[in-house]
C-alpha cells in the first residue's frame, strides 16, 4: 500500500513544476495591477530612478483621461542610506490635457543627515484631484536607482 520513494520524488517534482505557471500568472497580475486597478480614465506610472549626491530622481508617465485643468501628483520614494531606511515625499500640480505626459521629480530625504544611495527604491505615485479621494490613479513599483 505504500508509495515507493521514486514515485514520491516524481510526485513532488511534478507538483513543484505545476506551480510555475500559476506563479507566472500571479506575477503578471501583480505587475499589471496598478495599470488595471483604477476604474477612472486617469493613469500614472513610474519607470526610472537614479541617485546623484544623495538625492533621488524618479520619472514616469501620467494621463488624466477626460479631465482638464490641474491634478495633484504625489510621489513617495523609500530607499536605503548606509544605515537605515530613508523616505521622501513630494506633491506637485500637473497639467492635464487628455494625452500622456512625462513627469520627473528630484527628491531629497525628509530627515536631515540622510541620503539616498544607489540600489532598490520603492516608488509610490498617485495622481488625482485633491477634492475627490475616490477618483485617483496610483502605482507602486520597486526600481533600481543607479548612481550617476
């Protein structure tokens, strides 16, 4: 009634490999999530990061959809300095015009005597009207900030 050792090994190997497609689909869903999550026609992305003299520069693309006028773009970057986690947040008004626009911001850390260093940073970008907290587009990406 017992299962042989080789049959168990084949079953474990098969189960392990059968999980790969599921993990690949889950990874795609997580990566595509920010672009697909919002029901509004507004979109925002973050796709570049670099560090120079302790400041981080991040950039991406935003689109306001059918809205006109100005919207707020809020960007938070979380990274590392030599000792601990550092963070910076900046809010700017951006112009909306229906088409996609590029954005680029340079941020210093929120605390004195801390600096961003090259390496992984988490970029959180949110585009929306400050008067309507439900009509927003947002994304969170982990990027490699190269030193320049």
